C-alpha cells in the first residue's frame, strides 16, 4: 500500500532547470523526514537534500545555491527545484521518506536526470 511516485526527470541543457516531484500514497501517513538522493554513473548514491517536517533543510555542498527542496505536507509531496544544472548533476534521483513513528524509510522508483554539456 505504501508507494512513492516520482516525476519530473528528463533531458536538459547545462544551465537549465527541472523540478522533481515525489508523491507519497495516503497509506504512508504523516512524514517526518523527506530527502532526495542521486546516483551518478559509477558513483555511490549520495544525499542531495533533505527537509524536516517544519521546513529545516540540508543541502550537499555541490548543490547549494542551485537546488531547493520543499514539501507540501497536506499532499505528502516533496519537490526538488533544480536550477543552473551542470553535467555533473546527471544521475538517477530517488526520493526517500520516513513516516512519523515508523521504523522504516521508503524509496521512490527513481527518475533519470540528464544534463547535456
């Protein structure tokens, strides 16, 4: 019953923008932490951005000033606004959520972001 559906990935030229969305099913309930990870070819999956329920945010140094994480708690949806994209931002982006009171976190299916030079 728990499902995270990601959308918004695609192909964009360097300097362009994309907005990723991650919608959680109602079954997941309230969400404590929402985060975005990415996995570039040949690299480990890394945390890109995370947000607490009250809006406090973390960003990896590589994306500070370019990416913005946000969330709509009424819709159980997280967003990642990506601007000034660089080829090194290319990878599969995954959302991850931890429900309030839950023992486990859940992963989205991933969405491909490709930035051409």
